[in-house]
């Protein structure tokens, strides 16, 4: 039997019909929305976008020259944002990324700290992972950001190599060393002289952002800022 639940969990159906909120899974909302108004209002805002020396920026700035770094919301285990990001990354809902990107884009639009950015780069996934997922979630977030904060997108300028060593049991230093060669510049001319905003879904240790950031900063006359939808100090 084709139950109501099955009907509403089909991503294609979501595009055309009212569906459940990806935050609370209880409220039915319009096809253009992904979070109900109650969930949007209870997203735990960090206010980092308006604050220098915030918890995302401090550790990154200690490790490389950056202009500004921030995340819009706290990412807490089993929280609304956690539910939404799970749908985005593991349940084939790319539109949730666009939606979250718009929320982040509205904050970027209002933040004086990010107005010098020239172009956006979504943190690249490796090709195998992207093929498996069907899309890069960071690229979907960037798509949403630029819908409200129009800036050029450089999706193909940086790539992530296929192979990375299993990193779970290694120390942070070793992990960072292994990350060094993970990213490579594909289109140097597109990046040269630009202030790049590197975008990811959730920032935890910042190790991957740092690795990609170093790769971008090796291109002549580049500046770097970082933005993410979520921030968590631990998994
Ligand atoms: Zn909700």
C-alpha cells in the first residue's frame, strides 16, 4: 500500500506538494519551504557573522591568514539543524542545502565583515563521494547563498583528490599533514587576485577548511574568508 508517509518522503513529490518540515518532521509546510516557521525561529543563531574573533574564526586565524570566518547556527546533536543537514547529506534532498544557503546568505548580506568577498568556492568533495551522493552539499548551500547575495561561484577552480588515508586513529597533527595534498588548484586564473569565500555545511575542527584554504592562499594575491551554516565544537 502506498502510505501517506511514503508519498511525502519521495524527494520528487516534495518538489510539487506540501511536505513535512525537515527539522521536526511533524508540521506540513509549503513546497517552497523546508523548515516550518517554528523550526526556523528556534534555530540556534550564533551571531558569529557580525563578530570578529568568534569561535570559528579564532582557531582558523591562528593557523592561516584569513579575513573573516563564521557559521550561522550552532549544530547540536539531534537538533533542528542536525536533522536538516542529515536530510541534505544522506537522504537525497539537495534543495535543503539551497534553503539553508539562503538563510546563511541573508546573514552574509547583512554582515559588514564579508562585503569584500569577490567569489564563492564550495568546499570540494572528492569525485567518488559526489557521484555517490549525486551532488556536493556545499555547492547547494552556495547556490542558496548567491540567490540572496549575488556573487560569482567558482565550482571548478579547486578539486579534491580521490584518495585520503583513513584518519580516525591518527593524531591531529598527522591528520593535518595528510590533508596537505588533498586539494589541488584546477583553474588558477579564476582565483588569482580574488578574495574567496570558502563555504562548507558544518565546521567542526576546521582541519579540512584549513587544508583547502592553504591551497587557495597559495594562488597569487588571494584573500580568504570562510562561512558555514553550522558550527560544532565536537561531533
Ligand atoms: Zn518544523
